[in-house]
C-alpha cells in the first residue's frame, strides 16, 4: 500500500498559497485493507474513506469510463491494480494532477509544475471532455488565479463540449455550487469571461450573456457596455470582501437591461422590474438559496432609488426603507447598501469614489429604529385610536425622527441611475 497527497494541496503548496483540505490517494489497497486499518467508508460512487484520527479523505486509486451524458455518466473502477499515474490521468487540469510522497517528492507525470510556472490552465487528457462540470471548475480556477490563462487547445475542447450539448446536461445544484464558489473567488469576472469565451455562459445564464454589447448612458457609465459594467461590479464586491448574497445581487442587478428595446437605447427605463423577473427565473432554474434570491431582487428593484436618495425627503426616505424591509431586517439592508456601493463604484474611472448615500441611509435607518413604537402605540390607544390609525402614528413619528436626523447630516451626494 502506498499513500500520496494529491490535487489541490500539492498545487497550493507549490504556489505558496495556504493549504485547505488535504486529499489522499491510496494505491495497492482494497476496501477490506482500509477497514482493517480503522478507516471509515463514506464514498457512495467510489471507495472513499475517512482517516480514523485526522478525518481526512483517503480515496482508492481509480479510473473512470464515460457511459452516458452529464457528469454522472461514469463507470468507476477502483482496484489494487490501478496505478497512481492512472488515477492522476483522470483528473481535470495538469496543475491538479500532481502527487506528493511522504518525503515531499513531487510526482508530476503531466507537467503540472511547468504549467504553474507558465500560469496556464490546461486539461490533462481528452477525457476532460467527458465531464461538463470541468468547464465550470476551470472557469472557477480562472477566477481564483486571475493571472492564469486558458490554454488554446483546452479552450477549443471546451467549445466543442458546448457545441456537443454536454453543458445542457448539468444539474442545477452543481451549476449553482460552482457559480457560487466562483463568485467568492479573487476576481469573479474571470469565471464569466471564460464561460462566455467558450459559449457556456449563453447556455447556462443567457440572461447574463445578453448584457454584452448593450450600451448605457455614458454620463453615468463611462465604460458604456452593460456586460463590462456588471463584471466591474462583481469584482468590486470581491475587492470589498462582500458575502455571497451581495456578490450574487451585484451579478443580477442590471439583468433587465439585456431586454431593453433597441429603439430606446441607451436609456433603460423600467429595467429594474425586468431584472427582478429574470432573477426569479434564474432562481427557480438554478435553485438559488433564498437568502441570495431575496437580496438580489431587492437590490435590482431599488438600487436606482438608493443612488438618488440624497434628494429624497424624510417621508420618501422612510418609504424607501420600508420597501427594502430595512426596519425588520437591518442586517440585510446593510448588504443592500454594500451592493449599491459596488454598483456605483463598478464604473470606469469611478472605482475610488466615495458612496455617501450609504451613510445617509444608515443614519436614517438608525433614526427610524430609535423611535419608541411601544410608547407611540400606547399614546395612540389612550387617545382612542385603533388598528391602521396606530400604524399611521408610528409612521408619522418615524418621519419626524428622520427629518431631524437628515437635517443634521447633509452630505453632497452624486445622484446617478
């Protein structure tokens, strides 16, 4: 029995990156051998075991043979006769197809180290084409390692996979899983650029793919192209260290601009409502988590009003807070503000601009939350008011509080759509 460290841990050590999970391959063993050493079986599709002390995953060396469409259409063979090189051959990229012996010797049969030095993402073998998830994984690696380029022959292979319909057989949960991981990478835009370059974006997210080539008003968007703008916005969300719901909201905030009639461009009246409908369609199709879906819909609907909030009266500001459900969900409203800041700063030449709208609305929300609604309700009841009229009194008290708070803070804010 020989045991090797494999995959991402080897790659990241060679890159000088922090090592997360460690995966191991066992050559020359059977499931019985593993059980006798105290390993606990957990794999459903192929033999994977948890180490009795560390809990790390140890997989028996295996090969795969394509049988059917999609990423589940494989027959797996794991036996003591499968060599380490056989196992590494089935992996996706050369930089992930390296192993390390217990003494630190790197085993690199497919020149992964050379591709690390050259900053190239390259497939190991033609078997790459058998699993459409590998397109998503490669795109995700491009977002994690933005200085790496996709090898020409690998990109050609990915295009052939898309043309052959392999991408159409991906299941929703796996698509969302990879998209979410790509959104949380260092430069999320790279994932979507790679998917677009091979044609996969048009199949997986046609609503997003439709944004490239759609012009916007240059006085608000010096970058003009809507697709370029959205990529700048999601990269800004990464720069600000935003959580996944915020990054997803940034991705979807302008989807409606892809359906603006050509005869009214570059204006995009009503794109907010169209964006919400498209986000609902994507959410259902990809089974996007509720937290991401709800935040994205609020941002899509209200980001223009948030940008223009400097010109709103206290009453109008309160209505904006209420539409965003900010009083009930102040933490989520903070995420709305962060997504809107990313939108404002995700524009050519404006990446360093301040976003005082956010602080003004934070102060407004703090004033609204500070209103003693129990006291206001008690006073209204003492005056014989009931039901909706008590709600009106609370609303009036909040407007009064916002009037005072906003008068004390009058930043010069730039309005834009």
